C-alpha cells in the first residue's frame, strides 16, 4: 500500500471553540455507543485541560474528534454529527455545565450566563426548540 494513501484529503485541525462556536448543533448518531467514561478517562482529560491553564500552553491535543456536516438549511443551524470522539465532547460539555452551575451558585451570574450562551445553547428555532447545542 502506498504511504501517501489517505482516506480524505482535507484534514482540518480546529479548536473545541470552533466546534461549539456560533449556532453549530452537535448530534450524537444512534450508532454511537452510550456515554460510559470511567474515572480514569475523566482524570486524564482533566489533567490535559489543567496543563493548558497551569503551563500557559496555548493549545493541547485532546484527541481526534471526527465530525460529519449534515449541512444547514434556511432557518436551521449547521448540524455536525460526532462520528468519533463523542465521549470527550460530551464530557467537555458536562464540565462546562458544571462550571456554569458552580459559578451561578457563587453569585457569578454574568459569567455563568456568558458561558451558557457561548458554549451550551444555540438560538431557538422551529427545529431546535430546546436550543441546546449537544443533541444526544
């Protein structure tokens, strides 16, 4: 087999923010296994995230997340199916939910509202009345 063989010729590297920016909706397809991360998985991910904060790193590799665009239509936000990496994406989503909850319980309402609006919700529409970004 030739060493230059690629399944795709468009590998794109982006940040977690790029994935959840704007009105992107993340969808977990039915063929994905259920969410089932254990403590060891959480600890590794938390350690990686802490490394960015502690070391002042501008970025860290969180693993491969493979998405497939379902496109968008007028009045519908772009939808991305998470083909691989749904455990990490779901865990990061849950971390953000927990951080906003903790901030709100400590009267940091503006910060919590900003984080919720930026990372957890999209504009409500006919097709997404609940307006949540991650659609399991």
